[in-house]
């Protein structure tokens, strides 16, 4: 019998052909769908898991071929454990139940969803696992029945921690989620410690299970910002977003084929991930009570700040012969109290800097694009409104092509990415074209490189998640194309620390540097700089090279956009203003 064997050695692995004894060539046929099995506790799943099956059922890269049903359980458990009977943990149980009742999320990742329609014509096997306190094992005869279906992947949406021969029942193993990163947090409850200890970020891993319950092969890793108030809200967005990881990874396996896919996974898994923190668990009553008092105090302080303080963004600049990297000497351009100015993008012509930026009116709660003209001496004009729409506008990236000046502002609330043309320099603009429609995209940033247009943007998918966390890339030979190509690795970055664009891409000495926003702990705290090392139609790679934090001014709370043109370096930053 010819089958695949995963060999693990020193955090490295290869996919081998047992009969031939050599590294296998690509096996997956791009015209043949991957055969998928799913492990279930019954006919209902939480909504986030149900959407995984829905995506697979409607895909051109995979098909559901087998349902593996656990006879001993009726339905999946929720993200928190409401069955805790230990009186020492009663307060935690009561609190999580209270949160579940009062915190409403739409869509709700944990609402039970009937999945019968996705499995209507799918064969099913009912098995009764051999269970101990924490794990499930599957009888050898049941494993043989499962192997007879020649599955490529088994998705775990039921059962408990798996061990034994079931781990080898599919060609590419059993895929399972871990809703903690294994670097800062191990254990549980999911999302609780990240919220109560205000860690700022949390991680999610999709892994291929191995005999080592703590040492699965990481197939997909993502970083999320945490909700500092409610555990349920923290988990809701995290679980919704993670529902996309299985479909994305299956599609990548199908597209690349076995060898290229696992070569890439092998490289990603070479890094040592040391764990230096305690194993987290449900807190007992007295420690939880102390944590709860502290948590409520923080909630009260945050509520007061929200009621009586407003974040006011200002522009900061420096004129120097090189890119300015010391910010203590930057000068401020401060708006009136009824508005803020942010997202500066600069165009330089005839010894004048034309600074386009978002002007946001606090009472109207909507932004438009305004312009300030600055001379080489640093003297600047009063702002002039240059572009207004019925919807919010921000992040006005300016660029010139074939003698024409264009702008791509953020038009997220209009659900599209628009291109505007300058018809009367510098104040008259009109809509030229919608580049990409039906998309909630933030801070779109365009680059012309190697005779091709590259469009970087941050998209919030699925509904109910924010646009802070993932970077999407599109490309076209023609700026005015009706069909921009989605990069096959999309999203090319899934990391709240570096995904969202933070300014025009800098081209210097044949190198490309992409400013990005770090949104750990909230929106707009830090600017990161990432060197783009690979940019092709099939691959994208970047590396971290530096960052800007608002530490030179004790009143400054955050910075999130960077721009450099000729001698002018500009950033924005925000202060908290008392507004009563």
C-alpha cells in the first residue's frame, strides 16, 4: 500500500513516500479536489465552525467526503466551560455566564448552527472513542474504516485531545485549532487571561496534530488585538476570523501542491518557540475576585475617559536633508478643537510641499480631504477642503502617473476602493474609477514596481471582524484595469502588529520599505517599518526593520502614519483632550 508518512525530527519535517523512501514530488492534482473528513460531536456546530464546512462545501478546491461522529457527545462545547462544578471556581463560572447573557455580538460566533445540509449526502461513521480524563483514542477497526475513504485532511470540530492511530488516518493529518499562541499563553480559558491581564494581543494557531499534544505542526498562525473589557467580545472576533484559516490553507495546499506547500510549512516551523510563562487555567474564587475588582476599576476609568476625553490627532513635521529619525524636534500643526488632522500624504512640486490629509469633524463624525501648502522654509498655509463625499474619507495617498495626479483615499464606508483624478491642481478632484468594488478596505496603498501596479490594503473578513489585522495584496498591469488580481497568498500578512498600511511605500536604493500600523492594545499606537524582500505574482515576503513609538512626548498617546518627500518628513499623532 502506497501512503504518506509525516516524519518529525528536531522541529523539522518532510513528507516522504514510504515505498520509494525519498521526498515526494507534488501529489495534489489542481483539477482534483482535496478529500476532507470532519470530526463532529453531533449535527450542530458553533457558527464559526459551521462556516468552515460551508466554505468547503462551496469551494472548487475541496469536498466533504466523510463525517466522523462521536457517539458519546451531543454537541460541541462553547469557548468557555459552563460545566465547572468545582465550588472553588464558582465565581469564574458565574461571571462567564453573566457575560454570555449581557454581551451581545452580531454575528455571534458561538450561536449553534445546524450543519445537516452540508452533510446531507456525505457518508458518516459513528464511533465511540476510548476516553480517559483528557483525551480520546479511536479503536483500530474504526481507524481502518476511516482510512478506507482515502481522505487528504481531517478537520477536528469535535472530540477532545486526540491520540493514537487516528492521527494517521488522513494523508495530510488531522487539522485542529489552538486559540492561544503557545508563546505568551498556554492553557485557558480561551481569551480570558488576555483580556483580564490586558496583554494587548493574542494568537491563534491552526496545526496538524502529532503525538506530542503540545508540539503540533503549525500550518497557519495569526495575531489579534484583544478586547480589554469583555472576554466574549474578545473571543467573538477572534473565532470569526479564525474560521477562514482552514479554507485558506486547504486552498493553498491545492494550489501549490504537496511538495511546495510542505516545503513552505517546514521553513515556518524551524523557529524555536520557547514558552516562559505559567500554564494558565481557570482561576479559583479568591484570585478571581481580586482580578475582577481590578478589572471593574479599569472599566470605570476607561468609561470616564470615553465620556469626557476625545482623541485629537495632529500633524508633526521636520525639514532635513535626509529622512528624519529623531522626533523630539518635530514641529506640530495643531487643528482647532472641533476637528482632528491625520493621515498626511505629501506631493512635492515647484519647491512646494502639498500636504493632503484627513480632516475629521468631531460633531459630524465624518472626514473629508483637505490640503495645506508648505514652503521650503517651513511656512505653511491655512487648510483648504479639496474632496468631500457623502461618506467618510481619510488616508489620501497621492501619486503621479503619465503626468496626471491621482489620489486613492480610504473609502471603506462606501464598500469600495476609489481612484480620483486631479482635474485642476491642486484643489479640484473627480472620481476616475472604482478599482475594487464590494470590499471594506482600509488605508489602501499603491506602488508601481517592475512595470506592475501593486495595491496593498487592509480588509476585515468575515463580517464582524476589524480591518486592523490582515494585509491583502492585489496587482495589475494597468492602473485603470477592471480586474485587479488577488495575490494567491492573500492575506499576505495576518498579524495585528504589522498588517495595516501606515503610509506611502518608500523606495530607496532599490529597496522597498512599507510603513505599517501596530494596533496592539488599540488603534494607532505605533508605526512599524518592514522591508519588502520578495514581491512577485506568486510570493510575498517582508521583514521587520524598525518602529516609531510615541515616547519622546509624555502627552503623546500614539502615532500611525509616516510620509517622506524630498526634505519633508511627516507623521501624525494623537493627544487626549478634555472636551467639556
